[in-house]
């Protein structure tokens, strides 16, 4: 778990989501025992095990969908600690009976807002070539946000270095 601010990248991502969302569904696979210990006691976090996590992110989404009990839900990577609650709020403000991507057709970011009409479709699919292709099968809107944090996925050493070097610019808690 990479450190970020006074906690970790994942914890900051969860806290930012909870600043707008009433609950976070955290789907774990790799390092599941550690993550279960860390987050299962949080009141607004539901931790779910994905036994098929080696099959990719799509299997995690299918696992997490079982826990969704709202009309809309967001999908966001746990390694995007700069996505602020204001971004979640902006996307939710533009909700409709489809999928709302931050960004545009050429470049989309996260989080992605999905309507429940898409739930069954996601669950029935066997595999996905790309997550973006799945969500674009229904009605899609793009919200052209200029915030660079919607693209900052910290999944490489280079991305982590960029995060640490630019955190004063991207940190949603800095002023």
C-alpha cells in the first residue's frame, strides 16, 4: 500500500468517494486479507472478495454489482486518490438512464456513473475486451471536465512519482 498524504492511495481514494457517496463497495482480490483487515470495520465501506480477480477488472465489477442497492453507482479505481467529491457530484448532477463518463469520446476518465438499467447487462456478459466498450453499448453522455485527476491512475512507479511531485496541484484537500 503506497503512502499518500497521511495515509495510503487507496484510503485517500475511499475518503474522497465518501465525501459525496453514502457508501463504497471495495472489491478485493490481490492482498485481500490485508485489505479486509484494513477496511471491513469502516461503517460506510462494504468489502467484497472477488475469487476470480485474476480474470481482470471486469470480474471485480461483476462481483461488486451484487452489492449495489441504489439507482446509480460509480466505478472508480482505488488508485485514483485525487478524484475529489466535487467530481462525483458533477457527474451525479448530469445523471440520466445511461452512463456518464468524465472526459470526451476520445479520452475518458474516472469515476464513471452508471444507471441501474445497465446492471443486468454487465452481469450477463462473459468477458470484456475493454471496460469502455461495455459501457458504450448503451446510452452514453460525456461530461467534459478539465480536472486532470480524472486521468491520474497511479498504477506504475512513474505515475506514483508524478503524483508525489504534483500532489500540491492535484490534492483535493490542499488549498
